[in-house]
């Protein structure tokens, strides 16, 4: 039961972005994001995107740092992973 955060390695809009997920439920993820001030528009099917400069604050608020590989594995094991095919409507 944790909110997980990976390294911000994804470039977009002139900065790097990472992912924030829950290995328990989307309700847990949405509650954490709301408490951290992450806007709803940051949610993308099974995760929130966060900008690099927010990483340390999110960890201080309780997000558990993991590798991207572990994040996906734990998200999948929880049954919360949304595939790229599903995101594209295929």
C-alpha cells in the first residue's frame, strides 16, 4: 500500500517529467495527488505526471521512490496498469 514515484526522465514542455502511481487503488492515488496540489489534468489513465522540480517534495509527502521498471511491475501486479493500446482506444 504505497504511492510510488519514479525518476523524471520524460522530456516535454521544456522540462523533465516522472510518474506517480498507487499500488493499491486509484482512490489512494487521487487523494495523494489532491493533497500534494497536483491538478486533475495531470492524471493519465493510471498515473499522474509530475515535473522534476516537485520530486523531493512528493517524496517528503510520502511517495516511495522506485525505478521505472519497479513502478510498472507493482502497478501491473495491483491490476491498475492501463496498457498503451487501451490508452489509444485500440
